[in-house]
C-alpha cells in the first residue's frame, strides 16, 4: 500500500474546508479567542480514558473540531 502524494492530501476537500475556516478566523490571537469565550478551556478539552487533550491553546475553535 502506498501513501497518497502530499499534493493530493492538500487538494482534498477536508484540507480546503480547513483552509477556508482558517481564513475566516482572520488571524485572531489566542488572547482574543479566550476573551470571547471564557469557557474555552472546558469546551476545547477532550478526555478519553486517562488521556486528556487540551486544544484550547491552539488556533482552533469548536467549529474547527466539527470539520
């Protein structure tokens, strides 16, 4: 089994959706994302068993996680 070409991955529909979403964020800072959503840490933290992943400190929004 071979891996897809990197260009093919970048041309995927998912990649295009993420790129459009990123442009929609307009270069917002993490500080502004936290200021707009005081519950950001709670909303952006996922736990599976003993593994806890805090995505709040990434340039992502709850909408990003739905893509």
